[in-house]
C-alpha cells in the first residue's frame, strides 16, 4: 500500500517571487515520526536518483509545461547524470545528521518539527515545508 504526502521545498534567499507549490511524494507507508518521514523521503530520492542512470542518455528538449513543473520542484534539468549510484545508507545517515545539525527545518502545516522522534499529527490537508538554511561564512 502506498501513501502520498505533499511537501514544499524552500531554500532561504531563493524563490522569493513565487509561491511554493506542494509537490506530491508517494511513499511505501505513512510515516509516524519525523525520523520515518526523513528516511522515507531519502530512500525515495536515492531510488529516483539511481534510476536516472538507467534512462536513455539522449537529450531531448523540455516543453513549457515540463519547465514550469520542474521550476515548481526547485530545479530545471534534463535528469541525465553520470558517476556512481548513491548509497541509501549514507544518504539516510547524512539526512538525519543534517536535520539534527539544523541545516534544514521541517514544518508540518504551521508546526515546526524539532526532534527526530516527534510524532506527526496527520490531517487530510497536511502539507510539509522543508526549509534549507544557507550557512554564511566570513
């Protein structure tokens, strides 16, 4: 059984002019905690990333609708990649560590999820917002 969640992705300092459109993500099951949510989204991302290597390497043009859809997701690309496959274990450890280190924050509706073991209170219209914080140096 699969479960669809909706999430917005935001990077501080980017995407100021437009509304963040929720993007659907189909997970294997409904996460109960923030940790389960992060791990499920990371696993999905790794699977999609690794699958792109198997796709044809012929570049095609993007339609206006595809460009708008990719812009809503936050990145416009042809989806072609090279290099090694991503490690699901490494990606999961990195995603959890980044959350604990405050590199990104997660909001369930208007409520910030602060701990990995925070329980997710589900409602029919719940949308998650992921905000990646940009570290300043200097």
